[in-house]
């Protein structure tokens, strides 16, 4: 059963509903310990500032931490996903924000169980947002439509793509490719035109530290992630809060050509390293 604390009643006049003027975060919790809480909270506040959303008067990272700790203790879920949102709040005309009306609330849900099968993706010519670095509610409308369309076509998700910016990310996850350079295994991921995921950041750090898996890990301009990369890449995987690291089996380009990724050796090693890191994080940060 979902539960949550409402910093203010979300009513029918909220600009988060009518104009998509809101930002949000999704965080993994184990017991009452939240994975990289500070990084998520910092990104949420940054998204508010970039979106010109006023920080609610009764909101702070410390208040949030205390509220979540209490709610998670009541829920008593082994693992959960915490969804947190801040909106610009109520508006009499559904256009103009009113001073002091910005709002925040959260919901706690059981952590989703991921399908064990590798993913099938399709490239769609689409732009996510003019502000991809902001995790905004409004920017996900098109994502939901395009993902539903992709699923109807037999895929698990889609990849944003334009000829100018290249392949960027899926509806809700960052993408990585494993390529060879002078015989050495290299991990690459887009550095721009994307939402910089917290899990993405952790995975990049782990990949850079573990030279037994990769010679190096690079963030590159998304404009380099074109069709030739799909041909050259040995492995491909996604990262997100709910997926962790999830291998990709094949990608169908916008032109209809299908590219397969048959190897998962490096992906599986990195996944083991990530799961180990997450276990160690929770062991270190779980209140006694």
C-alpha cells in the first residue's frame, strides 16, 4: 500500500497538474536508509532553481529526511521506492503562480521487481525537453506516449535520437556502451542532452576505479552516438534507480536495422560490482 506525507494538499488548481510545472525524484530505500539521499535531494533543489519553482516554506532536506525516516519505519518494507515531488502550487487561473503556494509531497511504494530478460529497445526520432538536465514532471508526457508506442511495437522501451544530438537516453534510464579501442575494453556514455542519473554517476565511478573490467570509462558528446556505434559496440546496458544495471539485447534503429549485443561479460562484472557497492552502502548507512 502506498503512503506519503503531503506538505500541502495537492488540489485541482495545482500548476503541477495543469502545466506540468513540477520536479521530482525517485530514490531507493532499504528499511529506513535511502540510497544516496543527499545527491537526490541536491538534484531536486537544483531542478527547482532551474525551473523557477519556489522552495516550499515547510521544506528542507533535514525535514524531508526526518519525515521519510518516520514513514519508512511505519511501512516496514524490505526495499522501497520513494517518489518525491515539488510543484509550483495552486493558481486561480491555472497560469500565474501565487506567492507561497509551492507544494511538496511524497509517496512510498514497494521496490519494483525487474524482469530478468535483457531489454529490446527501438530508436525514436524525438526530443525529450529543452532542459533535459531537469527532472521535471512535464517532460515525461511525451516519454509515456513514446514508450507505450514502443511497447505496442514489441519493444521494452525507446531511445531518444536526433541526427544532431545522436542517441541520448531512454524514457527513464541512461545508456552505456562497451567498445574496443586498441584491443582494450572501454565504457562510454553520453555526457550531454541527458538527465544525469544518480545511478549513472555511481556506475561511472565504479567503472573508472575497476581497471580489471575497463581500460577507461568516458563521457562523450551525444552527437557521437550514431548508428555506426551500434555496429561497433560489443555490449550495451541501461542504468536507473529501479533498474540498477540492466543489459540490452538489441536495438532497432529508426531506419529499421537491428543491432544485437551478444556479449554481457563486462556488463555482468560491473553489475556485480554495483550490487556489492550498494550492499556496502546500506550496511554503512543503515541506522542501528
